[in-house]
C-alpha cells in the first residue's frame, strides 16, 4: 500500500515544488487541500505525514481567515497526538511554532531575495541537516517570523535578520522559514500574488522581480541539491521507528 501524505496549501502556486518529483519517485500519493479557496480540512486518519506550505497570510489573521484556527489545531493533533512526520515551509514553519505555543510576529526587517542561512551548533549536529553546508543560500520571501520557538523545539538555523530559520520538534516534526523547493517558474508565479509583489518591490525595487528571477536561476542547481538532501534527511529521520 502506497504511503499517503496530506499537503496543506494556502495559495495555488505555493505547492511543494521540486519535492513533488521526489515524492513521485518514492511512490508517494498525496492529497492537496487549498484552504484559501474554502477546501475543508480532512481527518488525519490514513495519512502517513503532514506537509504545510507557504502563503501570503499571517498566522494571527484568524479574523480574515477563520480556517487558520482549525489548521493550527490539525497541526497540533498531527505533531502532539499522532506523532506524524511533519514538514513545514515558510508559513508552514510559522504555523508549527504558533500551533505548539511559540510566538510569531512581524519581522523587524523583511527578508526578500537570495540570502544566506547559517546552521547553528544544534543544526550542524542534527541529522535533518546531514550533508548540508554550514552556510547556504536560499530564497527568502517573508515579512513575518517566529519570534519565540515552542518550549520543546530546537532551533537549528538562523540568518542575520531572522533568529529562527529552522526548527525540530521531537523526532518527526521539522520546519524551515526559507525556500529550497524552488523551480524555474517559482519567482514569476509568486510575483503574481499582490502581497508578494508589494514586498518584492518595497525591498528590492522596481526591477525586483527581474533581479530575483536571475538570482534564483543562477542558484537553482544548489537550491535543488539542498532540497534533495533535506527531503532525504526528513525521510530517514522522521519516518524511523
């Protein structure tokens, strides 16, 4: 019987990206639920992992997006009650922290561009980052951040403007603020989202999309290599007995 993953999306173009190729190669079947268009959260019964992707909304905007409350409850159930393998990216990273008692807020300085992330001592020693260089370049595109990690979480990485770039909770839940799932169309797809376009122009200027597209293309082989390592490390670590 094939493994089945549940993928939570908050906008159509923020899907698992290159991770989809890795899951297909592993024979994994996944169901994508897009919450921003009103799709309903299913039961976790029958799923072997939960993946939560990015999106332009903020974790505290339950008055605008009431489904955020239920999504956080589902994440708590997956991680706390069921001990399911979990992977969170960008908003998914922030939602993990918020769901488990951490704090998320506006960043003092938005990170937009291809920017460095540095593993701390815990990250260097953790199997989730096995084989990954101590300092990596990644695509960043966020104006909120985890400001306090959950009490039982381990912070694995940071950047000059964001102290919590990656988290581990227990043996099966992992998340990161940055993006390595990038594909050739990612920058253009995301730049079409008004909130992302606004932050892109504000941080990088009127030619931000052009410049970021070029930078992402130049770094694409490394993005893909790090994505492969993190996916493989997650599979080895989170799915072990």
